[in-house]
C-alpha cells in the first residue's frame, strides 16, 4: 500500500536568479518503509522533504498522501492533516524551552484534541518511556542534554501515532551512541508499528542501514 | 485550558520583566486617561455652576424687531428700503399668562420674571453707572443660588422690603457702604430712590461686582415708571441644563417670544470649554496610544524571540489563527492587568486630588469618580491593546516555517 506518491514535481527558485531545484520527481513510498534521502548540498533533497511534508506549497506537480490529493489544499487544511498524519524531527530539536518535556510531547495531541487530558498524559509518558526518558518527564526541556532533547523531539513526533515521520538530518547533532539509539527507535517504529519514515541525511552509515535509499543529484532522483 | 491560551500565558509568565513593563505602560496610560477625563468632567461641572450663578438655563425675552411691510412685495423689490427697529416697548405682554404657559412644560423646574434697569449709583456729585436687576428674591435665589455669594448681610431681608437692595462688593467698596446704610439711585427715566442695603454679594466676576445690584421687582418697575405687568425677561431653569438648546426653540414657539439657551448666550465661553476638551482628549488618548506602542514593541520582541517555537508549532499543525490566539492571549492579558491596575491607580489619584484645596469660589479641586469615564477608559484601553497585539500576532501567523528550518 502506498502512503505517499509524487507525480512530476517541479520546483523553481526565483531569487536571486531563476533556477530549477527539482526536476520531474516521481516516486512512491510504501507503508512501513524506512526511506533515506541522500545527496550533496544543493541537490534538492531538503527542498523535496519540505514539499512532501506539505509545508512548502509552491511547486508544480501532484502530491498524494494516504490516498488523498493534497496539492492545492488550503494552509489550514494542510495544518490539520500534518497534525494528525505527520511527525517531524529536525537536526535541531525545536522544543519549547519554557515547558517540561512531558508538556512538549503533549502539545500536538492537545492541538488534535481527540483525547482527554489523562489519556494524553498517559500516552506522552508511554512515548517518553519508549525513548528511555521517563525520569526526565517533568524537567524543563532546556535542562536536558542534546541527545535527550532530540529524543524528546522524537517522542513529540510520535504522540499522535502519525502515518509518516519526516526527518531532516535527525542525527546531525548527535554523537555515535545517540545516533545508534535514534536509529534503533526508527527501525522499530517501521517494522513493528508500521509507520513510514522519510529521512534526509548526510550520514552514510545511517542511510545504508535503512530499507531504501533515494539519492538526489541536481534536482533529480538518481 | 485551551493549548493556545496555555502557551500564550506561559510566555507571559516566563518573561515576567517584559510583561511587567508592558503592564506598567498600560496602567499609567489608563490611569492618566481616566484621571484627566474625570478632571474634565469636574471642570465642566464647576464652570457650568459658576455660569448658572448669573445666567438662567433659558432666558425668554422680547427681541427687537425690524419693521416689516404689511404686504409681501412682488418681483423681489423691497417695499421698505431701509427698515428700522420697531419703536415698541420691550415688555412681555401678559407675563403671568406666559409664565403659566412655560410652567406647563414638563422639563421646566423654575420660572421667574425679571426686570433689568440701567441706573446710576449716586455718591455726592459723582455717579457710578450700574445695573439693577428687579427680581422676586426667593425665586431668584432658588435659580441663581444668590445666598451662596452673600458675604455680608442677609438676602432674606429683601423678601418683604421693597426698599431693600443687595449690592455687589465692588459697588459697596466704591460707595463705602455697610449693611443698613442708605443709597441713592437714579434710573434712566430720571426717577430717584433711596434704598437700604440689606446684603452685599461677591461673585467670581469683579466686573459684575462693580456694577450689579438686586432689587425687588416692583422697585425696578417703579424706577422705569412702568406698571406691575412690565417684565423684560423670564428666566427658566430646566431639569437637565444640557437640554437647554432643545427646549429653548420649543418655548419660542410656545410663547412667541425669543428664547435663548445658556450655551447660545455664552458662545465664547463655550468655545473655550470646547478647546479645553479637545486638548485634554488629545493628550489622554496620546498617552493611551503610547502605552499601546509599548505592548506592540514587547510583543514584536516576543515574536522574534519565539520564531523557532512558532515554526515548529506551525509544522505540528497549528493554524494561522491558533498562532494569532497565542499572542493575542498575551496582549489581552497585559491589557486586562493594565486596565484593572490603571483603574485602581485612577481611584487613588482622584482621591488624592479631591483633597487639594484650591480656594476662591471653587473650594476643593473639582474632580470626582466618574463611572462613565472609568468604563470608557476600560473600553478604549482594551481596543488599543487588541490592535497593538493583533499586528505582531498576525506577523507571527505569517511566519513561513520552512524558511526557519532551513537556516
């Protein structure tokens, strides 16, 4: 079953000069797949990731997520969809420093508003436990180490049980030990929970161990 | 609690210093706004009070008329080329009937007739020009509160003594008059009378004190060699002085005589009041708007500081409106705290100033707790806060998360 499908995606940058970043990108991603996107800087892999994540809407072509055509939907519709179906992990953790780890993890679920406070708390605690952070739950996010913060960010990406997790250099700021932990978590998510992971990475080792690699060069899939 | 307000209030309380500065801004603006506007109300009230010591709300009198042709001319040419004032007496015909008619109006509270006579106060060979106002003492006192201006003697003694006179303090000084002294006056008709000083009054206007005196209505009629139906003015007080301009035309049509409200009679004074109002309104609004800039600045700063948070929230599915709500929560919380604080501060300021003694016929500083101004201030304060918060909030809502993540 395909969870994500792109058809002839083209994107241009207009500033400072007209430049085609993506050229006729067409591929599909299946459910439970662990996909790595690699390529040199400027190859367009990050740009593609942001289009796939629906945050960048200025492109030509067609993007289908979970059987639904998302091209041309309004920003509010896309936001609601992201909230429910997509989790995000970036190179930087982007936690809200004023809140506890627990609260940070809970925010997307509170936004979704489908469960009661107790259910959300229980779920957030489960996710933190999954990432080995249950003792840190009530600490402010700013007091944790870099590796811990990144794992909290992953727990936050998982809270709504999204279909897909989009990662931009998820291990870029981590040492080898933490990278291994994150990688193992991703592996487990895809194989056991059936969640799809699309990760942009520079880490050869990380990419090699994933299910599938898409290599980009000059805006094209190689 | 909604997650948007939750985040908004967390930003508010983790940045206590900034919040406090913004709240102080609104608080000061708010309190000065209420304070100055309460002061304005007080000023207007005392000014009106001092005007009403010598002017009735509405004055009904017979205006001079220009002679009019009996027949309307045809072809636009006037029959009377150089019309003159009709040489008729300026008395109100059948004054008792007119007074009764005016009294029927439900707005009217006091109606009293008056005769003004230009006179000379005689001292030896010199004569001092002046004005004697013939009144019914008890009614005139009700209307102008004359007793409050009496510095010597007893105005009540005027009531049953047609030979009594109440003179201004300036007149008394020039003629070196004391209570129960006799004074000789001559009217424009050449009638001489000796009157006894019953009281001396002092208003806030020295020109009036140097010329004016009150005598009985019948004495004034005698001075002018007129009978007891001769009345030049009918003074009318109404329930709400502000309605004078509306009631006056009604009385004009009702009586057929010219009726003039106090605002029309004191046009230049009213212009000065309006100017005062414009200045105070301008200053008080400016102060509130400056407080609004404070909120705007601080929220703008918060938005810049929290740009990463905004980006990730938007990535995680927060809509533009959610982001606006987060920052509006902050702005409006600051506004509410500032408004409440400002009201307390205004109460303190008014309480302090109320106790300041100014002197003169004003006494204590004319300021009071004006509920309408407090409510008005709160509304204006919240509206300004809303816009000061909405602009940065909208900017935050328009943040493009991709451009933040790509840095």
